[in-house]
């Protein structure tokens, strides 16, 4: 395996201008780049292993069929699905994947094109960075094989954040850079973020099919009565003398305009009538509306979804926290973990608790509680997940306003938490419930909130 001090290279903006570029011949040029990075020809494992059309790679890299390698070179994009098994079987979970297929792939770490000098320089930089960081990775992560530990190790070795990238062929319309299985990667990243290992950064918001989970939805105007998209715009006519207002088609009789209410002929625009606007007429049920409904149709399963009930999914990028970096490099062997009951709490709550560690009397008085909404299932059944989420957000805002100075409210994707700076048993049984009831009183539906105490400062310190 390569191992060297990469501090100067890591800070270097890789560009042709930083290198002495010899006259271009692929093999000789690559050799000069390896030398300028002060590395030998990288040892690589080819996937698939039998690639005759890529025989020239053996002149550029040292191709190995077993043993240690500095990188995996992907030569056929059809083998992306086999990448994880290949890495596990060869023990190559901590080396970069070099894309030599000629087609872009979100799974690989760097694109390599023997005809592109820039890509050769970038490939050398990525291989060197992985090698240097591998020398600093804690042995416990080198040996671990869980999805969570592999994800953390990859983020550390690559020096990159876990970022969603647009992939139109995916049912999610995005994928996570460096990983093939989008759904499981996001689940693992969310779990790590809830435990303080990763920090979330909002990227985008998608609408999601509640039947198959697809994000590939078409938005459209629909008839609010029958949900058909067969809508036609029609001008409204306002007859002054009898105050009749209706679609122009209702007034048309051959070449004349006849009021359907009083049967008078409308002759002069501006004197007999005007056209104050337009409406939509459904071609299926003939319902007339000035405000069409918004609906979604899933392009994967065909399900129709009411725009008022459609679920939304937030996309985040994920970066290693300082705590994670310490753990990955074994720099904080004595660091304490959060109590098990708090490991799924939001980042903000974890950080606020850690900020109290230097003031133990304050920490001792803290109480962390989870908000339980007894009416959740009933509201979701009657009005949909989106309505419940809106009620929950409004309730949390109200609660934070009432508790200002006494507590902080910390919403997460699925759960809400409250950090009380001081909460006795009597407070919990009387005052706290009164405040909860006040905060839900203004809502259109009652959430029936209650507190479930998770942890008290006297239970132990947070690191």
C-alpha cells in the first residue's frame, strides 16, 4: 500500500499549471505524473478482471490479481453492481475506485482517461490522498465491516462530504456520491447524524409517492371533483342586467350570446356584459372551478396523489463532525459516548448538551424529554402525513415560544425533543402539561401531546 506525507499535496489545487508537462505519450506521461507525486506506479485491481481492450492499463498501472492494491479500476459500467462484493472479497474496502469506463458514474471516486492529462493528475492525487489518510485511520475502523463504519471510513479517506447527485434513471432521481444503494446509504447516514457522527446540510426537497416511494412525480392541475387533468380554460361572462356570471360556452347560441338566466341577447361588450376572468371546465365531469386542485402522478407505479397530502423528503449532504474525525483517527480514545437513550437525538440537542460539560452543575439539572403525539395515527389517517407534519411544526414553534428561557425544542425528521434546563417531578406533572395543552389549543386538530422523559443530567455526563 502507498503511504506518504500528503500534507502539501492535499492543500494543492490540482491543475496542469502546477506540473511540468512533458510531451504527451500516455505511458511516459503517466510515469512522469507518478514521479511528481513521489509515488510508484499504483497497484490496481481491475473490475472486471479480464479486460483485453484495456491492455494498455498494464503499461500505466501495476495490475495485481491478488494481494494489496492502491485502487480499483472499473473498466465496464455493467459491473457496478458487483463492486461491493468485489471489494469485500479482495479486502479492498478502503481504496478509491477509478472510473475508466468512459462514462460518468456516481459510484466511483475519480474519472480516468488516458487521453486526458488532467484526469491523470486528478487520479494520482486521489490515490495519494487515500493512501496518506489510510495510514491515519484507526485500526478499529480498518477491521470493522458494518455499513456504518465503512461509510464513515470512506468519507474520511476521500476527504469529501456525502453528497446527493442527480441520477435521472434512479426512482429517487438522485444517488449518494460514492455509493450504489441510495436508500440504505441515506438510512445509515441519518442514523449516524442522529448520533452526532455526521452533520447534515440541506440540499433539496423532493415529493415522494406514498405507494412505492418514488420521487419521479409529475405535477399537474386537476379537477377537484373527479381528479381528471382534462381541464379546458373558458372565459367568464358577466351579464350586467341580471348579474348572471358563467362560462362563455353557456351563453353561446349559434353566433349570438344569449343569457341562460334571463334569455336576453348580449350585444355590446362593456355595456351589456364584460369578461371578468376565466375558469377551468373539466372535460370528464363538466365541473367548473376557478381554482383547480394540484395533484401528482407517480411515473413508476402510476398512483395519483392529492397535492395536499403528498409527502416530502428532504435531501441532505453529510459531513464528518469533529467528534467523528477524532474517533476515526483514534485521537480521543477516552472520549465518552452519549447515553444510549440519546443517540438518536438531533445534532443541535447533542451539541447543546456537550456545551454544558464544562459546567457540571448546569448539566446536572438538565432533563431531556421526547414529545409523544397520541393523536398522530388518527390525524394521518384522516388528513394525511403532510397535514400532521404541518400541525407538528406549528406546535413545536408555539412550544418554543412558551418555553423561552426555560427549555429548547429540537425537532428531527421523525421525533421532537425538549431540553429542559430544570424540570422537577411536580413541574412535569402540572405546569409542563398545562403548557402543552395551551400550545395545541390554537391548532385545527389536537395532537394530544405528552412528555416522555429520556434522560436527566444526574444520570451521567455527555461527551
